[in-house]
């Protein structure tokens, strides 16, 4: 999933729980998150877990090892002087882009790492899990807040990779002519709203960014005021049926609807439909986690790029909301399907909020250096783990990306 910045806010001393309760809390949280990763990987064979279908994706085995390396590198080595590194070679293999943490294996070549095996990765995870749980139990009270802050970062980082496990394996399965099934019981979510309606966002100055309650990544801060013009935003997401109308009206063959870079991408990639759509027996089908399925006209469209979302908005005589407009509407409860179906493209470039400063050290590389040439998506998707969504969350991808569960909602100016 998106590579989002890391920060954690320590609990106020006046409301801090008893240290034993805090240890039990973090032990439970750690076990829950680690188990979810294994549950998502459990449906996959060793061969499935090795495949890397493009440079932007990573093998599931690599995801499982990388999030484990994260705990080893930033939690155990930094805070447990008795910790014994599992395998010195793993830092090179499973570091992602933390230059300050040392050299890395090239990202496009992760699928060539046939060894260590999936069994070796499972053993690595078990080794680190045991060490983390020991640290939770034994860390001195004076160091607990700092240790648990890093632990919390690691848990949210792993949740991001849980989403990537599903998006990356779906991309791999979509390249396979036998159309593999990840979960036969999976069904495309439908919108809660049966008809389209636009709701007004009050014009004026609104606070934007994380409000200080609970966890956030540092790119959600600092909270600041933004001026929002009179605007109306769609309550529901754009559907497959509406996208079919766009296609049938020549949406993919009308240059005037597209940004210049978007039209270049359409021509070079041969796009004529959203990602994973294909014609079969005269009808449109889409590759899903349940394999190839007929396109459901009432389901929200997914696997569209920013370029496609922008072109569709222009076709509809609308525009995409800004990320600030989206956040104000979501906080006010004005949106259906804001979370849990598809990430929603906004028209906002991914830039730092006023006053933003990256964290010190290697963890500071997690976010700030990516604030260029990408667009913001808001909400969350069907692949986002429970508890990993909030109105201020800022996802971001390059405008041509569409292997994520990315969709859109529309907006229009005026009260």
C-alpha cells in the first residue's frame, strides 16, 4: 500500500493505564496484527508467494519478511541489547528504501529471491515475534513509552503491507491465464446509496489534518486551517454502470477528455477499460479476489488511475474533490462508502502540509522524500485492515497507478 509517514503520539500521563495493562494491551495488539498477515498469506502456495508480477508489486513472501525486518531493525536492535539477529543477510534482502539503514536488494528483483524459502521466512517471523513479546514484558518502565511508540509504528506499517498482500497477489493472478481464485467467497461490495445525490460542504475556513486523538502518520500533520470554497460532493462512488456509459460514449478514444500525460498513457498502454476488465463471451468481466467475475453495474468502479478518474469527471461535467473537501465532508458524515470499498482519487497533489517536518533518522525516510509527482487518495478499500482508516489518512500513488482498489467520487462547485 502506500508508503506513508510514521509518527506516534504518547498517551497523556494523566490517562495512562497501569504498566501491566499497557503490556497486555500491546501484546494483544502485536499478536492480532501478526496473525492477520499470516491469515492473508495462508490461502497462497509457496509458488504464489514468490511471484512478482511488476516492479511496483512485491512477492507476498517478501512482504512477510520485510515487516518482520522492520521490527528487528527499528525496535529490537534499537531497544534490546540482548537481541540476537536471526540472519545477517536478511537486512540486505528485506530492507525496502531506508538508505540510512544500509544497502538493499533492488526492488524489481525481489521475485528472484527463491531462498530463503517460505518456511525460512516463517521461522524468521517466529524468532522476531518471540523477541518482541519478551521486550514487551521486560522493557523497563522508564523506557516503555518510547518502545511502545515504535511498536505501534511497526503495527501500522504491517497493516499497510497487509493491504499490499492482496493488491499485489491480485495483480499477479490477473496475469495468469488460468484465472486463479484467492477467495471463492469474496464478493464485490455494492454502494450503500441507491441513487446519486450531491451534498453541500459549508464554505469557509476548516481545520484539516489529524485532530490528535489516537494514532496518525506524520503526513497527516500538522493540523492547519484551509479555505474551502462553496462545493457540492457526491454522496456515493462512481459505479461500473456509469463507467460503462463512459466507455460506450468513446471515453477512451476522445483526446479532449484527457490530460496530456494521461492521453499518452492511454495510447501507449492501450487502455480501453479499467484495470483487470476483459471481454469474455461478449460481456465485460473483471478479475477479482474470487477469480474472473461478470462486471456488476451497481458496484463501485475500481482499478482506475488518476488519469482515468480525471477524464471521467470531465466527461460527467464535474471534477474530483480536493483532499480537503473530501476530509471535511467525511468528518461531517456526508459521504456514503467513504471507507471500506475503494480508495478515492482527489485532485490534490501529494505535498507537505504547512509546517511539516520529517522525523529524524531512518524512519524519517518513510514519507517526506515521496512528496513529489504523486496524487492523494482518501478513504480506504476493501483490502484495508480493520482499524486502519480515518478521515485524515492520506494515501498517495503515481497518477498512472491502477493495481490498487482505487475508485472515485465526483464534486461540483457551487452551494
